[in-house]
C-alpha cells in the first residue's frame, strides 16, 4: 500500500480526499494493530472494541478513498475487492475456527475481517499473500516456542500477532 500511495502522490495532480482517507486508514491500522498485538501477546484475547474499530473504521476510510477517487486514479475501483477481501478472510478463519474446535479463536476471526479489508484493497494476490504469511509467521512462532520455551501441544499461542505482521508486510510491499 505504501507503493500505491507513492504512485498516487507522483501523479501531476493527486486528489486530496482519497489520499487523506487512505492515510487515515493506515494510521488506524497502526494504532489498532499495536494495541491488538500487545493485548493478544499478554492476555491471549483480541477485544471486540478494537477489532470492531479496525473493521468499521477501515471500511469507512478505505471505501471513502476508492469511491471519491477519479476514474484515472490508482485508488479508483477498489470497493468490491476491499469488501470481498474482508468476507473471504473472515470466512476462511471462521471455517478454521470450526474445524480446529476453537484452536483459532473468534477474536482471530473478527480480526480477519479488518485485515481482509486492507489486503483486499490491494487485490486478490495481496489477500492470499497476507493469509499465507500469517500462517507462515505463526508456524515460525510455534517452532520457536517449542524449541526455546518448552511449549507443548497444549500450549496456547496468540495468533493475532502473526496475522497483524502478515498484513503489515503486505502493506509495506
């Protein structure tokens, strides 16, 4: 997304409202993301107030960004992929929640809706990459905990941080 912002700014006359909305969405991601990361690591929970704020705020800001952009803007036409991204990521995580018998918590499912908005805004490839990265990062985290912290099969691992880092990496690309 950083690349997208840079390209949009490089245009001869970038539009202000779409860029401000996109920047605000990134700030929202940073603020909510840091808080969710810290809380999940410490308490193994993702509060509804923060996952909801992320999802509702990102919906409003990202849709404002794409819907107010002119037809020749790189930000134009991203509303459907943004919404599909939220639904797809959320549904995939809900299915995993059911299949793993709550191995994936409902907080992770709700977080997926917000993260899917951001990755979906960038397109289907970014959505899939963010999803895959979350599991790769979570796997590395699990191996680390087993090897260096004595974690066992029953050890609870906070998955929200892996999801957030996966999404952040996609946004930075």
